[in-house]
């Protein structure tokens, strides 16, 4: 037989526990906001040359906070802003570079927002899959990437000429842009080392690509964009290109 007093006491204790839990939950948000305020205040006062802090957020590491400035520049600090760390946060268990993943997410550009009028296309096979790449014609890694890309089929590649290495890069880019067959001139140079013949036309598209790249933090070549907006810096091998194309869902 149930003792009414025991039942009542159990109900009261359960009710008290639920109330306490709710109270702690309500206290959590102001506490977090206070920590963020302390980080912002202390870093701004102690490091006046630090760019304006745009976001403070917790990281998976206990007691460590991410501080974001300039859109996608990442620092790390403690709960009071007493220390500031610049570097990569690595998840050793998952073998993942959390900083790199975060920056890639922050710098992603919706594929349909790329300025395709300033690119030319190379269609392979049925062309169903989509890829955009910013390349400097004098970039050795770009040439390596193009040789690996030659192994990929059924893809439309949007090529943005992005001369950032030298004046000769600009000259070659504009010669390629002004060629009768842009795709052939580009491929002949990148894969076969056939120098693009001199040609003149309105090549301001190349200048606009450089402006777009600087605005969107494209700091090296090649830089790849997949249909889901994923940005991948650097030359990647054919198997990874295939993997990214398969995973990219617009």
C-alpha cells in the first residue's frame, strides 16, 4: 500500500528539482552574456589595435571562446579575455581542424552569387555537375590541378582568371580572355605549356575578378567553389574532386 506521506514527499521533491532546474536554465543565458561582455570589454581595452569584435562564441574546448573579427579572422581566448591565442584549434579525437572548418563555413559563397559573366566555361561529358575555380595562369599548383581535373568527366567548370602573382599573370589572363576560344587557349597553356597568343579586347572582366576575389578573401590559387557553396583552397587530387562533386548539393 502506498504511503500518502511518502507519495506527497516524492512529488514535492520532484517539483522542487524541476523548479531548480528551470531556474538554473534561466540563469544560464545572463551568465553567458556576462562572459561575452567581459571578453569584449577586456580585449577592447587591453588591445586597442584589435579590430572590432563581431562575434564571441563557445568552442568545444571547455573554457575556450572563439573571437571573430574582420568577417572570418579567428582568435581564441579564455572566459575573461586575459589571454588571446592566434592559431589552429585541432580536434585530435576526430582528427579535424576546427579553425579551418569554421573559416571555410564563414567564407562560403552561394554558388549562384558568383559573377559568372566574368568567367568562361569548359564542359566535359554531360556537364551536369558544377565547379567554379579561380586560377592564376602562372600558378604551378593551378597547372597541377588542371592536369588532375582532366581525369574528371561530366562536369561544367567555370574558370575565373585571377592574376595575383605578377604583371605577366595579368597579361596572360587578358590574352586568354580575348582569345577566340578561351577554353582552348587556357587549357593549351595550363596543360601543354603553349603560350597564349597576344590578343586585345575589353578584358575588364579580369580586373573585376581581382576585385571580387579581394573582397571575398580569395587569397591564393587555385580556389575552388562547389555547387553547395563549399570553398576549397588549393590544388586537390582527382579523387577528392570527385568526392566533393558527389557531396555538393545546391
